C-alpha cells in the first residue's frame, strides 16, 4: 500500500512539500481517504479542498476554496444538496474511480457518478487551476497514460474560474451551467441559475426559477452585445481581470475564460440574489473587488418595460414606449407598473395596396430585443432592405461581426445601453416618422445657412495657407503683458499671435520630441485623447496631449480657447506651455509631472506609503485651492466637470496640480451657447444631477471634490468598492459608518494617527457635506476651504450622499484602458450654467 502511494507521488508530484507535514495529504486514492477536517492544497498553494461549514451553519460540506488566510471564498461544493450533519464525514475514491462523500454510517451522500472503462488505478488531485481531477490508469506500468475520468471543472457549482471551457451551443435543452446558493449559509440549489438560451443566437441568461431575469444579448465573437463594459479585460477597473475568448476545439466552438494574472484570483460567481459578478482579489484592501456585474441597474432586469417598451436607467420614469407605441394600460403605466408594455398606435402600411412604404427609426446604442433572427451574408444596406421587404420584420440591427439581425415578434427587453450597445432600427409607418422628417428639414435648412459660414472659413483658411504654408501653427511673437481687455480676441493680427508665455509648436517638433508619438512615451489615454511624454530640443520635459478628433472646433477657435485657458495660472493648476494645431491635429503642451497622478499613489499599496497624513492634507487643500481659483478667482469661471484622482497630478514634492481644466470649453466650444453639447465626465465622480440630467454647476465639481477627498482619506476607490452583500459604493459605506458613529473605520490605517484623528474626521465630515445628494445642500468651494481650515468651526450635519448604492459600473481608465473601452461617458448636456 505504501508502495502505491509513493508511486502516485512519483507520477503526479503535486504537493510534495506538504507531504513532509505529518497530517497533510496531497491526493486521494482508494487507500488514502480525506477525513474531516483534513484538507488538500494545490501545488501552487492557490486552492484548498476540504470540509467547511458556511457562515451561520453547522452543516459540513466538501468544497474547494481560495487558499486565503482570512476570507473563505468557496468556489465549488460537492455535496451541496446533501450536507453532512457532523464532523465525521469522509471523501473517498472508490475502487471503480468514483469520488464519494460519506457520512459516519458509510452512507454515500454524494457521488461523482461516473461509469467508465475499468481502470486499475485511480487518483484524485487538486489542480493548480482549482479543479478536482480524477485520473484513471490502465496499469501501474504505464503511469504516463492516465486519462481524466472526471473533473469538477466540468461540473461547476456557482463559479467560473480561469481555464474553464464552455461549449457554445444553443440547440440543446436549457443548459443550467451555474446554480446559485440558496442563501449565504446554504449552498443547496437556490432560486437563480445561469444558462444559455435554447433557441436562436448564443447568449447567457440568468434564470429566476423558470423565468428569465437577465440576459447578455448575443455573443458576437468578442463580447455579448447586450452588456456594457463586459469582457474588455478591465471591466471598470485598471487591472486586467481577464476576459472570455472564443476557441474552436475539435470542431466545437467554445468560450474560455483567461488572461488574468493568477494572483488576482479573478473569477465569476453568481450570488444567491441572482447577480453574476466578476470578482478579483484586491490585496491592498484585503477584500474582493468587482470589475463587472449584472444585473447592475434596474434596466438590466429582463423585460422591465414590457413589450415595445424601452428602459433608460437614468431618466425618470425609467420606462417609455418605443416611438409609435403607447402604453397598453395607461393607469398601470402611470403607477409605475410597466409589465403590460405598449401597443402600436398606427398600423404598419406594409403589404397594404397603394400605401406609402414604411420607414425605420434609428435608436442608437441599445440593448437589442430578445429573440433575434440571424440572416447571414448581408451588408447593412441589404439588411435594411431584407427587413423592409418582409412585412413580418419589425426591426433590424447590424453588428459588424454577427451581421444582420432581424425581429419579427414582439420586441421585449429593449434598453438604452449607451455608451455600449448597437443601433436598432425600428420599423414605423411613414406617418409616425414624419415628425422626424420635419426635424430633418429644419436641420437641413440650418445646415444650408451654416454652409455659407463654413465656406467663408474654408476660403479664409485657404487664403492664409497660401500665404503662410502651414496653417495655424503661426510663428510666435512674444509681447509684453498686454493691456487688452479680458475678453478681447487673442488673435489680433492674423499673422501674429499675441499670446503671452504660450508657445506655439510645430507638429514636426512635437513628433520629434515624442519619438513620433511612440507607445513607450504614452503616459495615459482618456476621452480627450492620449498624453505622451516628450523632450524638447533644449532638454525641457513636456507632456503632450494629443486631442482626439471629437473636438469639433476649427483651428482658430481652438487657439483662442487655449490662449484663454493658458491665462489661468495657479500653483495648483498644471501649467499649459503651448499648443499646436495643424490640419486634423490639435495638441496641448503641458509641463511634465514626474510623479504622475494622484490615483497612482492612492491605489498602489507601495506608493501609498509615501503619502503620510500631512501630505494628504496638503493635497486636499491644494486641490481645494485650485478648484476655488477656477470657480471664483479666475475671470473665466471654469467648471471642471471631470475632476477625479487621475486628473490630479503631483509635482516633485507631491504638491497637487489639477489637470484637464477647461477641456469642456475646448470640446464643447463656447459655453455661453445654450445648445446641446456632448461633454465628458466619469461615473463615480459625477454628481447625480449631472450624471442623470446633465445639469452642471460649481456644485457638481464640489461633489467630485468630495469623492476625491474621501478616496484620499480612505485609500479606496469609489468605483471598485463592493461590500459583500449590500453592494454599497464607497460613499454608501462612508455614510453607513457615519450613521453608526464608526467613521474612524474609514480612515486608511496607514494615515490613522491618534493625535490627528479629530482633524481627519473633520476632513471626512467636509467630504460628506460635499457629496450630499442635492446640489443646493452642498457648500461652495470657498465655504469648503473655510471648513477645512477650521475658520468655520460648527459643521452642519451631512444629509445622505448621492449614489449610495453602487449603480454605475463604469469608470475612468485614463491609464491602461484604450479609447474604446475607456471611461469616457458622453452625457448630453441640455442646460448650461450661466457664466
Ligand atoms: C449570521 O447570523 C447573524 C445573526 O443572525 C447575522 O447578523 C449575519 O448576517 C449572518 N451571517 C451570514 C453570513 O448570513
Ligand atoms: C465503514 O466502512 C469501514 C471500511 O471502509 C468499516 O471499517 C467500518 O466499520 C464501516 N462503518 C460502518 C458504521 O459500517
Ligand atoms: C448520482 O446518481 C444517483 C442515482 O442515479 C442520483 O440520485 C444522484 O443525484 C447522482 N449524483 C450526482 C452528483 O449526479
Ligand atoms: C502510452 O502512451 C504513449 C503515447 O502517449 C503510447 O505510445 C504508448 O503506446 C501508450 N502505452 C500504453 C500501454 O497504452
Ligand atoms: C502577476 O502579478 C505579480 C504581482 O503583481 C507579478 O509579480 C507577476 O509578474 C505577474 N505575472 C504576470 C504573468 O503578469
Ligand atoms: C402589474 O400589472 C400586472 C397586470 O398587467 C399585474 O399582474 C401585476 O400584479 C402588477 N404588478 C404590480 C406590482 O402591481
Ligand atoms: C419573413 O420573415 C419571417 C420571420 O422572420 C420568416 O419566417 C419568413 O420566411 C420571411 N419571409 C420571406 C419572404 O423572407
Ligand atoms: C458661498 O456660500 C456662502 C454660504 O452659503 C455664501 O455666503 C457665499 O457668498 C458663497 N460664495 C460664493 C462665491 O458663491
Ligand atoms: C514619492 C515619489 O515617488 N516621489 C518622487 C517624485 O518625483 C521626484 C522627481 O522625479 C522624485 O525624486 C521623487 O522620489
């Protein structure tokens, strides 16, 4: 017997180091039984197999969990529906190669139930991926020819781990891939499960019993098109937590979850409340972070707005009927019961003799409805005509990878998914579309009148280019501090620029300074464009912001704005050194900040150590002064609109400098115009009124400042914070602690020092005042600074903050995330602050 044991150690030498410990065993064989409370650890020490009891339960289960000292995160349970009631259970491998959980009376409570060709020997081991694997061997003479006869990866419980593989098939019966626990203390099969649909395109569905609860939308080879921020590798955070990739194995398409660093322990799990979340181990806070989850907002719930209804999470009410439809039951609809949906107002004309053709209304960035039908081999125009000519086709959509999708039944589970989703084209009778045509006519009229102006500008630029060569990068003539009135145009003479201290650089110079914008000089990327490090001929280090094309401004307008912004000078604002505009290219040149941005310090456990309490206070105060200057002291009265930790840069002495101010002016044009514009903000830092309604004011910056302040003091990021069950945001958590009189727990241990605790708590208090839900309750920046400096001693009690629940899952990704998956959330602003 001893010989056989030694033999298996030889062929699969897992856990050798553990064998030296007297009690540990490394594998299960017919002669080596696992007895409660013994455990097995995988060779890489990441996983542990053994007996456990869930919280608040005395039942014992055999399971696999992450081998972490503090937190037990169970990823697989064997006897989930047949618990052991005492601590005398065993896990054994029968001679026929079946794993069995037995109680003290030798009753088999669970078995792996394999029928397989007789093998002479078998062994069960815990792999480095966290799979319990049973291998069989035809004889002990051929140790290398073991075959896997059973593995827990093929029978997952409620978690998906890296390297698990799922066959992409929809035509089998409903496949329940994962089954949630019943409650946090009972791993037996609960209400919720995850599976695939039985018909149509492959998608993932969370089932609540037999009813669909959430669906992912069809898989297009890269992403599920009904999800936001899923499968980017990053979710809402800055570390790559892995993604699903499609592979073909033995002619079968399959999905494999891979790509994350194993130290992140990234995995998916469905909670007993029916939420699928991608979780990762954040070692800096010794807790699990969430990089993505679904359902994430009320519109993710399947069919929330009924048939032909459409859901928008940040509007009120959330449900509306698709255009051309009206509520079936107006009374119910008014009461907020949307389940009966909407009905068509005017019959479609298709097929009626002598009628006008129907048309399509484009709904952009949507979660497309359930039950799509696929027509392959069409381009988008062919897709449109295929739908138009078939009277039963009610809508179509085109995804470049899936190609043409059409719908013929009732449209259900439609939601606004911006900035994700695809465009959905809804078939409507011409008479319903006519409103749109009127709008188009107006637009056309204004375009025609606008064309004259554009032509004039083009002519002007052309003239100038003839005389000057490169258009807007003009030779600079520095002038003495001008006496010009503040709002006078900066460009006086078309050939000379009167911009004090502002360099205008040529594109070629900047290309040279940044090695042709080489990737290794990339400092960051975000919604406005990429930032590159560069070195000018004279050795000066600079940061070059290459603006994305989204800026609709002409070169001259751009230079005017830049010139204005360059006059904003304050020790807590990043200094704008120059600019460049040539053709399509527009660039801003800033002083280079060697210590990068605040977030790189706050959320990196090593660098965090260099921020002691004094430095933290200094940063908070500096940001506050910078913002006060923008709001009050500068003559431009700038509202930043995208203040966040990654926009606060640190100089060599770790003094804070706000960057990216005035970008809204550059991108939005003249803010005096009360027109609809697209501006950029970052969820997590945006105030509720800005995120939901697009209203912005100084008080929305105050909100963002409050979030930054609380992040600095807590060392935690507002966005990827997730408190186990209650899914509170950092603000929600802070508020909870505040109400429980426990706010000290929020302070990052690395800066918590008893003598200054009162000051630190005061800081948090001010932070909470800044993030109050209603803008009118928030103090202005001048009051904030008086509060921080204790000029005002009596602080009012804060009211609840906005965004207590973590409902927005997007985030900034200035540094690692590419443009496409980045943070930038376009919000349509319809009302503008008076300036
Ligand atoms: C365990 O029970 C206590 C008291 O009923 C409860 O407060 C706690 O939330 C429970 N824990 C879990 C994980 O269910
Ligand atoms: C359980 O089985 C073992 C041998 O596998 C035997 O020694 C023991 O007596 C049995 N116990 C009971 C209660 O049958
Ligand atoms: C094993 O088979 C038995 C009898 O067919 C069944 O009751 C039991 O649920 C099966 N167990 C597993 C884990 O499939
Ligand atoms: C064991 O496998 C090797 C190749 O993997 C094969 O050449 C050999 O014939 C096998 N031996 C037996 C006994 O099946
Ligand atoms: C995984 O992360 C660790 C620690 O962060 C790092 O040392 C290691 O190089 C990483 N591995 C890979 C493959 O990126
Ligand atoms: C909503 O209306 C449906 C009938 O259309 C009804 O069955 C359901 O109970 C209502 N739900 C609520 C919460 O009132
Ligand atoms: C029209 O669409 C329906 C539903 O998709 C389909 O069953 C039918 O075959 C189509 N008719 C034609 C002529 O393509
Ligand atoms: C800031 O708020 C205080 C108190 O509400 C008020 O007295 C002060 O005028 C405000 N300052 C500015 C610049 O609006
Ligand atoms: C804490 C930290 O990294 N400080 C650095 C900031 O930048 C200066 C100049 O590069 C360095 O000398 C500091 O060490």
